[in-house]
C-alpha cells in the first residue's frame, strides 16, 4: 500500500468552559490522504471543522492524537501545510503581486525568483494585468483566485481549503470548481476541502467525509467513482446523483446509507 | 470595476475641480466674517487695543511681519518640530510597551492617563528650574502636550487587527516581528496618521504657551510682551502667522499620509505616477470587458 502523505490519527480536541468542564469539539478523527488526493469534509455549520483545520495547520494543539506529514509529526508546528481560510484575507495595502508572494517573503526566500514565478502564474489564475492593482479593485472571484495563488505559491504539498467559495454566487462558483480541479491536477496538490455544499464536495473529491455536529466525528465516507478528468457535465450523470444521495443520507443521519457504491 | 480603472484619469481631474469648490465655501464664509468684523470696528468705533480691524492686522503683518514676527517664528517652529519629534518617539515606545506588556498596561497606563489631568502650563516654571533658560524645557512641554493623543491613537490602531489575520500569518510561520511590521503596523496607519495630525496642531499650541513662561524669544513670548503693552494689533498679526503655521504643519502630515497609503487615497501624486506607469493595465482591463 502506498504510504500516506498526510496521516491524522485519534485526534481529540476540546475547549474548557467554566460550567461544563472540557467540551469536545473534535472527537476521534482519523484521516489518511495519499499524494495528489482531493478529499472533502462536509457537515453542518459550527461542527468543529475549522477546529480540525487549525489543528492540522499547527495553530492549535490537540488534547490528544497525531498529525503526520510524509511520516513526520507536525502537531503544533505551523508552516508545514498551506491553509486557505474562509475569508480571502488579502492585505488591502499590498498590490495583488505583493499579496500572492507573501508566503515565500515571510519565509525569507529570494524574492526576484518568486516574483517572476508569480507573474508567470497570474494568467493561469485569471489575474493578468492586475499585478499592480490593490485588492479593493478585484471582484469576489478574482479575490479568491488571488488568495488561492498565494496559497499555491507557499509551495506546500498539502493544501487546506476552508469553504473558499462560500461567499461567491452560484455561477462564479461553478466556474471556480472546474478551474480549481485543473489547478489541483496541474500543481499536483493534495487538498482537503471543507464545505456545506454536497454538489461541490462530490464534484471535486476522490472521497467525501460526512461529519456530525459537535463534537465532530465522521458519520461516513463516500468514495467517489467519477472519472479523474471531469468537467461540469459529470454533475448530470446518474453516478453523480447516486453519490450525492449517499452524502445527503449520511448528513441526515441515515444508518442505512451504503458505505460504498461498488 | 473595469470602468473605474479606465476612468481613473478623468475622475482625478474632476475631483481636483471639486476640491477647489470645497475650498471656495470656507473661504467665502471667512471673507464674509472679515467684512462684518471690519464694518463693526468702524461703525461702532472700537479702539484698536480692544479689537483691531482686519485691514489694520493685515497692515501690521506687512509692516512688522518680516522684521519682527518671522524671526520669533523661527524659535517657535524649532520648539514645535523638536517637541513633535520627541512626542512621536515617546508615543512609539509607549504604544509598543502598552501593546505587548500587560504589566505596563495595568501598572503605568493609568498613571499616564492621570497625568493628563494636570494643566501642563503649570509645570513650565518647574521645568525651567530643572533645565534652565533655554529651549529644552519648552521642547519638553510641547512633547508632553502632543504625545498623549498620538499614543492613544497608535495603540487603538495597533489593536484593531482582526484575529483571523494573525492566525493566517501564524499559519505561514511568521515571526512576531513580521506580524508587527508586515501586519499590525500597516493596519494601524490610518489611526496613527489621525493621531499625528492632532499632535501636530497640539505641538504648535504647546510651543506657544510654553513661551509665556521664562522665554526670551518665540511667538508666544512676543504675544505676551505685546499683550502687556496693549499692542493688540500685533498680537492678532502673530496669531495669524501661528494659524498659518499650524495649518501648514497639518497639511504636511496630511500629504505624507496620502503618500504612504496609496491604497486608500488613489487620487494624489503617487497614485497618479502609478497609473501612468500602469496604462497597459487599464487597457488590458478594457479589452477584457
């Protein structure tokens, strides 16, 4: 069996309240990703998904459990995975170009090289000609693409995406999905996506994990057997509908939901 | 959005015109007030030592401005700028201490706030005893008057950062100094410049009143002398010069503000330069639409 790129085992994470003591937010999460896999985690709002991401990103120390990247423990160590948060968090005082090179800049890498690479990638990210614009001049979709380019330029093998398209309108969203898949394939990234949207989860993923609300546990996993190269047409197929039904069934807490299609 | 990029040039010119219009209203009001003042002085036969007419003040400005007032202004301006610089340095140190040390915040900040209730001018004689008859006590008074609002504004700005941005920087493994200089400081700039503007006008006031005690030069000294001799006309002439100096300093800080925050102020010079350089960019945006 191919060794895991990202291995999360027995993760337990809680917070202390004055009246109830230790309240679990994430309770016993195991997750294993192979190289170049795309996995989604879907669940209701406030189910602890962001807590899980903060632990993987090293921002939050779990009460117990392990996170390993390529076999190396990274618990409590920020900087090992790229993390794209829900809001684009572009810095308004920096131009688009200065925003997207932030990761390498903070890491102290030689900037001339990084800027050239960024300039070359602007077209692929639909930002050509906007390198000297400030973020306030960009549309919502452009801002998200700039934030994703900034994430890609961090040069990490694993990327965490926390509802990156939540604030976009449906049309922009559909375009962004197709485009994101292309980016993931092209840059050979291992991605974990948090989402509320079953269509988004099934369309983008190799596997969809369905999470229960606080404390967060996995109610089930839906392996997606759609072709590796997919376009938005695939959302009209019976296979897609079947996977979506499985995801929805787990979301409603249906115990009869099948574990896999085949 | 594309339209805005393309039209930025004409928008800039139109706004320059509208800013001229903005200036016309206050100038008109001021001119009318001066007219009423002039008429009142003549019609009610008010003595010059009580209230001089604007034309008399202007005449005094022309007569004694270059020879008497301007040499005194030099001393006052020096104290203003030196005291302002001292205030900025003190405010910078205090702000960082307040931001990063909860002990300082709890132990020393209340004392600084309490010290602000003491009328600074009453300390002037004591400072003269301590530091002698030179400009140092006056520079210190100027700094004491100006540093407090600047400190409060700076701390407010430095603490206005949304926690998500800190998490984001931490996820990039940023060092604490990177978080300060590349995140907190730029976020705080609008507040800091607000504080710098208030402090600039306060510095002029501080320097002037400091010259009422134990000074042998400066506009404040001149005003005190002229008041004692009932030379009210020259007092008003001096006040006019002070007012213009204060506005100039305020405007200068405002200009630096616009130049250092081009993402907020697109119109002024730096942004104009940027736009001329980035003409291809605007053309690209039009082509895309």
